[in-house]
């Protein structure tokens, strides 16, 4: 189903709850302190979380954010 009012132009059609987990890594607190041309214009981890929640809401999914400092296998 196509819906041009959503951020990506489509909307979920199912009624089963869908949750996507956003896992932040150890360097995420550096957002806003790096070269914006390379790493993007998002200024903070809070701004990224808000953007992702709004994007998910527009698609009919819930976005939850967690942090992890795990860097190994």
C-alpha cells in the first residue's frame, strides 16, 4: 500500500505491534562534534532518537533506543 503522507511514502498495513530497536554504539555521544559533511547534521543523540521515533511513528512502528559499549564478538 502506498501512502505519500508518510516519510518514506508507505505505511504498514498489519495490526500486529512492531518494534525496531536502535542500538547506539560507544561513539554516539560524539554526534555534533564531528565533521558534518562526513557524519551528517544531527547535533545530538537526543535529536537522533527524536528523529527516529517520529520516522517510526509515521510508518506505524515503535522505535526504542538502547546503548551498548560492546565492541567485540
